[in-house]
């Protein structure tokens, strides 16, 4: 792993991320203190400056890319709003092309050049690795939605540069989402209230997200990495399934943790970001899964690509084509590698199949079978997402189906499979399948009608959050930090 990559920098301790001690006990307390001590008229400027500092902490001079994107899209929004007819369409097309062009250069130039050179028999000169600015996929899509919504008349352009810059660079959602559309927070960009219940719920949401990341995602990350690093002749079916389950839990609790922490910080500051996850592993079809997983991204592709392509209005063949285009680009959005493209096409194929009739067949099955069908497809897809190459993914899938080359009697590595990991897998599985949420709701119902300060539920909640915070801090102090998976996208 290159130290210049986003993950390499985070591993090297250069980047400042939510699940790090400098952020938890230095940056965040200072920012919150400064924010609430300042008069309201200065708060947007303060958040803008703090967010740019946050980004520059890990990206140094590449913060200029972020500042350039802010200035360009702020001006583009004003020009688009002031134009009409053909002029507006040309301005919008230019703004979208400029945003996607920057993303194409920084994220995909090396991939495209290498594959073109391979197709031409190595005739092209080698292109030196291009630095990938952290979070560029997220803030590019955020910018595209801004200019498109202005052109559609869904939202007025933000005339204040500082207010727009604060929105676009807002540090809770800057690095790994969720993709916060301007129209969803436009009213709060200019004026927002500070409410005690928002602050309290925001703190709780942040701490829960921290626990999900440090106490679950980080624990299963090690076994997932170890299993996926094994050569094919050492990968038994049981071990392959174990690694796939670990990775499925890692990516869910890692990414949903970041969303929880972003939503929590936003709530403390007076912003109400939309939910990004809704228990996707409880889904009973792939369509249901994508209504629950990374909601800000799936809804972005729906509103700005799938519906403009015609959505499901053109018959089954056209609908299937639209789905393939959307998920091809969804896979490519995640990374410049053939494994991500195949992952996207895998989901696109089964989503189209569910539209063609597979969905009706699955819907007639018992719920437990529908759930198993969905998890099997998602787990197989995660293999492509995690594998280093297509060959690696196919070897791994062969092992999962019992067609691998490893002898069934091969012993499992003790350092990979241990009681701590098994316990975390059990707890994580229950939480991912909504069991924990239902228990939480039952306790809340039991506490209804009781005076808040006398409620045993309040004491239980405070004790639980305190325990999560202490355990997470102890784990981070012990050096178990892992960067968020979606930093590499």
C-alpha cells in the first residue's frame, strides 16, 4: 500500500479522522467550543475555516483542489440561475463536465491509461501515479447535484460564498459522506437553531457510531484481511465463508459508523442530514437491499441518472439497460478497478432479473428463504468488492462453493478464528439484523410517561454510552486504529 494513498496516509497517522484520538479529544471539542461561543453571524465562517483545516490536515496542498471546486461551483450556480433556455443548458453541461472531468483525471486516469496501453500492446508511455484527493468522489457528486438542482429550479443558488463553502466543505460529511444535497439542508445553511434535544441525540448518535467502528468493524477487519490474503490452496470452504462474513460485517459497521458519526456531529451543529443506512442486511430482495444500503448514493444515481435515462418507463429491456448503466457506473464510482465494475454489473444483473420476474418468484418464498437469497447475493458481490483482482475473486468464490484446491482437512489458523472475533460476529449479526434496534425500541416504550430525570432508561442510556466511549478510547489507545474503508473511494 502506497503511503501516498488515502489509506496509507491514514495508517501513517497523517490524516485526522473521526475514530482517532486527536479528533476525539482535540479537534472536535475545540471546534464545538468555538462554534457555540461565537455569535451566530460568525458561525458559518468558523465552520468553513475549521473544515478546510480538517481537510488540509490530511491532504496538505491538495486542499486547493477542494477550494477550486468550491469557487467553481459557487460561481457556476449563480451563472446557471441567471441564464435560461439554451444558455442554461450549455452552462449546466459545462459545469457537470468540469466536475466529472476533475474526478476522471484524479481517480481514473491511471486505470484508463494502463488498460489502453495494454490493449495497444504497451505502445503508450507509462503514466506516473496520480494522487487521489480524499473524498473527491463524494464532493464531486455533491457538486453535480447542486448545479443540476439549480438548473431544474428545485433550489435557488446560494449567493454567499462563505455559506456555500461551509456547506460543501462541512467536515462531518466531507470525507466519506453521506452525500448531502444542498436542497435538503438549504434552510439550515443560512439559519439553524441549537436545541438541547438535538445536541443530546447528536452526541448519542456519534458515540454509537464510534463504538460500531472501533468495537465491531475494527475487530473483524483483521480476520477479513487475513483470510482474503490466503493463497487459494489454503482456503477451505468454511474459512472462505468466515472471511466473507467478517468482511460483510466490517464494511457495514465501518461505513454506517461513519454515517452515524457524521449525522451526529451535524445534529449537534443544527443540521439534519438524511439517513444513509436502514439495516440493509435485513433486506429480502436485492431491490430492498439497495433501498437500505448507502441511501444517499443509490438515491443520487436514481434521481440524476436512472430517471433521466427513462427509469422503468420504457419496458423490461430498456429498464434492464438502464439498470446495467447505473450499476456499471456505481461500481466504477467506487474504484478504478475491474473488480468494482464486475461488482456493479453483478448487482445490475440481479436487479434486472428481479424486474423480469425473479422478484415475483422470490416474493412467493418464505421470508427466511428470501433473506438467505439476498444475503447470498450480497456476500458473493462483496468478494468482488474486496478481492485484489478478478482472478483472486474467482478463486475465492470457488472456495466458497467447495470447488477450491484446499484440502477440507486443513486446520483453521488460530490467530484468525478466536473467541473475541466469534463474539463480535454474533453481536454484530444481531445488531445488523435489527434485533438490537427492536430491544432498544422496547426499552424506550417501557420508559414512556416517566419523568426524564427519574427514568431508569436515562441512566441506562448514559451508562451504555459511557461504556462505549471508554471502551473505544481504550481500544484506540492500545493502537487498534484502522482507517475507514470508504476513505479509499
